[in-house]
């Protein structure tokens, strides 16, 4: 797997999270974010189950531009 780094949350106190990458082979987005609480997971489950092999993460709105960039990179595929 070859991940292309897109952005890291500039307001992260330790500089470790949240982070966005694009897998250059599959164009999948790879996102590191904050764990959500049980109430948020329950609300997400109102539209369907969260399988054991999946999770829900929260990404701050200040990374919206980075998400758009990651989507653009993913749609273009490898440069």
C-alpha cells in the first residue's frame, strides 16, 4: 500500500491526529480521527449496523478543505 499524505489537523496539540491520506493504488481515503462516543455510534446505527470490521471516526470541520483535496486526488487516481 502506498499512502499519499494529504493533511494533518494543524490544531492537534501533539501533532498526531486527525490525519487524511489517499491510497495511491486504490484511491481509497484513509482517515485517522477521534473515536466517537456511544451516543454518536447509536445515532449512526439509526441508518444501519456498524460491522465489527468497521468503525466511525470524527474529523474536525477545520479539515474540510483537506477532505475536498483528498477527494480530488482520489477521483484523479494516481498523478
